[in-house]
């Protein structure tokens, strides 16, 4: 972004207009992740051209979140985690970083669970070859990164339930790390129940190590990561608008969590 654009965005955020949107990505060593996130932000900007949209990473990639917030000065911003459930990053890392910034910030909820997230998951499965009319032999493993936080696992389970209702087949959540069942364990469970066509739904925002690891264990079709699907761009804006309209955020609650 040019110096002129940064100055313009900072001015817009500081003069009482709509708070800027800061998308907070985790960061990845896989270069495909950064290019995917940047392309997703371009979709967001196309949907809302007047809204200043910025990117900040928790780790591994630049710009890091503290640098993004520092560039905003004392402007107002809503931080929207590009994460799919509650967990340590949402409840601790992002609010703590925001609290150290001079910017006037609020932290939105993560992207999941939400019907727009299910829209993207369904579309990616359809692109991978999911049938229009699945039968009793069909089932889905919803693969996500995993977390030790029970609320994060509850969010994934809720997303799995929403996807199951949409597809009309069983959907079992599975995890790449820090939680069980793993993808192979979930596949074995569904196979034991008589399902012979088990698809893997990639509940990842971008390509990376965990998405690749889970795809390698899929017995049938595997959907692509959610990436730049239009519903993801709409969901980022929805989370931003929720905070702007209601004034509520997760920051104060997260900072109070022991």
C-alpha cells in the first residue's frame, strides 16, 4: 500500500467515520497462504470500496498486527479474526495486542460458526464433486486445525452440525492437532457406521501445512480451503458491521478471562 493510501485510510478512521476493518490472519510459512489472504481482502475492498481495509498477522508474516495498528495512529478500527472459532488467539492474543495499541479498537467474533461459513464449505464441497443428491452411503469429515480450548472445539462442532443440516448427511469434526478425533479416526468411525463415500471438508482459511496434512488422509474427495470464496468476504464484513452496529466486542470479556 502506498504512503498516500495509508495516510488517507488513517484520516478516514480518525475523523469519526466508519471504523476501519483490520483482518487478523494467523500467518503461515506457506507462501500460498499470504497470497490467498491478500486476494480475499481485495474481494472485501471490492464489496465495500469506501471502507479502509488492513491486514495484520499474529505471527510468521508481515505486516504483523502491532505494526498495522501503529500505522492507524489513534484511529478507530474493528479487528476481525480470520479464524474459524474461539481460542487463545481470539480470546487473549488479539485483545492483548489491541490493548497496547494507540488505536481505538474493538475485536469482533471469529468467523465461525455462521451460516455464511457453511455456504462457503458447501460450495467448496460441490466444486470437489459432492453430489446434488447424496445417499445413505455419504458422509463428511469436517477438518480443522484444532485447539485445546473447549470453546474452540464447541464452535467447530456447531459448524459441523450446521453443515450436516445443510447437506442432509452425517458430518464429524476432526482436527489436525491439539484435539481429537484426527481425520483418520473420524474416517474410521464413519466407515464403521456403513458410510462408503466420505468426503473431507477443509475448514481452513488458506492452504498450508494442516490443510495438506488432512487432505492426505481423505479417502475420497477433498474440498479446497475456503480462501477467496465470496461468502468469506461477506462474512468478514458482517463481523465488522456487527461490532459497529451493536458496540459489543470480545475484547473486554477476553481480557477478563483468567
